[in-house]
């Protein structure tokens, strides 16, 4: 009876979590599309409130006990929420709510979250694109001065659907692992290729290719690469390396240098704006609201008030977090993600290591991976720090034993 009650509580807690997360994910992704005009404002706040209320209900009445480690995680989450609320002035900022969803997932296998997220985000992506095709929302397309054509596909910026595609492909590669079939890899390549042709999001397209290619290689060479300890241990420092590269080039940028100008052009002005932002605003302990001006469309599909003269936006996620949310918040982000890579290395979870490393370097060119609905691998933090229900087959010692007797 006790075992039955425990199973019932576990199943119920998962239902509550996936319900809350599903509502949050669906409407958060839609908020990046032109559907946002239909529920922007009070209705959106009520939807976010309903999602959080479901999480709170699950925590108070189903998962009411907390270990010392989980209590520390809650303190970190509350601190992060207060910092974000202070900067954004919103109690429903998605960045502020993110830590609570991560903690609430502590009793759920990340593989299940990965599958749920991939399927749901694919559904939303196709729903928005088809809605734009049939005219339910605007199918905006622009031709830039250099002749570059970019379609928005029902979203507010061309990079939005491309980043969603990156997340879908990463989640599917992780979920399927060595069971992934060549037809699945081909379909992921087709999805990535289609989004590239339509949105011309070059850098995101390349990063998605890297994840798909990594999935293909790991399918056949997983344990061979696991045995390359020097190479795999280097991946632990991916976020630190990517941040160092970002900071060094941003601080050293000089428009008189031909190399710097070419690098900045290749990265579409990202180095110049990161340098300018650091020089003008510097870095504080708890962040500040910096008046960056980005390019895109509002919820109705109209062009935002931006031109070549007033455009000023930092796409580099490391620089943006450090300036916007401060050194305290940024330090916690770096420590937690580096620790997650280390634990994945200890657990021989090479898929997590490779995907997190790609995300780390992707953050040099865009800040969207900071948001839960663009980067579901935030949940890997809960998986490596708080989840305790792994099977014996996931134990590194058991893996080595099985390999030694040629059963793995």
C-alpha cells in the first residue's frame, strides 16, 4: 500500500508539472510570434499566474518534503527571481520563473522532459508557420540593403523559428541517443535546411548542423570518444572558454584593426556592439536596465522603432547577462553550468556534454539560449544536481562493467 501511494504521488506530481510546464511553454513560445497580439497584457499575466499556481499546488500538496540540497536550490531560485524582478519590474518575467520550473522537475527523468519539449515545440513551430502561410497571422518577409531576404514565418524575428529548431534537434538527439535512425537524422537536416532557406539565420543553422552531426558520430563512436579523457574533459570548460573568448574580443575590439573589422562583419556587428556596451555601461554586482535597441517586430507585426542610426543591441549572451543581471547572477549561471558539464562527464553522459558545449559556444552569437522556451537543457541542472532515481544502467561503474563483458 505504501509503495502504491508513493507511485500515485509520483505520477500525480508529474501530471501537475507537465501541465504547468506545457501551459508555460506553449504561451511563452507564442509570445515570440504574431499571435501575441491576441493575449498580450493582462491575459498573458493570468496565464503565467495559472502556470505558477499549478507548480505551487504540486509543491505544497504533493512534493512537500525537501532535502538539504533542495532547500539550497530553492534559496538560489528565490534570489535569482528577486534579481530578475528588480531589473525587469515584472513578477511574471520568464527568466525569473525559470528556476522554479527547473527545481520542480527534480523528480522527473530529463529524457521524459526532452521528449515532451521536443514534440510540443515542433507542434507550436508548425502551427505558427502554417498559420502564417494561410494568412491567420502576417507572413512578413524583408529584403535588406545587401539583398539578403529573411522571412519571419509568423514570428516577430527571423531568428526565433531557427532557434526553436535548434532546440528541437538538440532535444531529439539527446532523447534518441544511439537509437536514432538515419531517417530521423535526415528529417532533422530537412527541418534545419528549410528554416535556413526561409530565415537566412546562418549562424543558428551551423550550430544546429553541429548538434545533428554530433548525434550521428556518437551513434557509432560513443565509447571510443568516452575513452578520449583529455578531449572530453576539455568540454567541461566550454562555458568558461566561450565567455573568455567573448570578453577578450569585446574588450580588445578596435575598428582600426582589419582583422577585428572582418571578424565583426562575419559575426554581423556583434563584437562592435558588445565592446560599445561594455565601454558605456560597464558591469555591476546586481545589474541594471540598459537601454538596448534591437531589431524586430512588435506583437502586431509592425517594425519596431529602430534604424541604422539608433540600433544598439548586445546579442552575446555572456555580456548581456553580466551587464543586465549583474556579476552575482552571472557567476551563479557559470558555476552551475560548468558543474553540470563536470557531472555529465563523471556520469559518462557524452550527449549532454556535447550539446551543452554547443550551446555554450552558440551563446557567443545570440542570447536566446538564456530562455527556457528556447533552451530546454536548463532542466539538465535539475537532472545532474537533484535527480536521484537513475537506473543502474546509468551508473558509470556499471557501464564500464557491461562494456568489459561486451554487454554494452
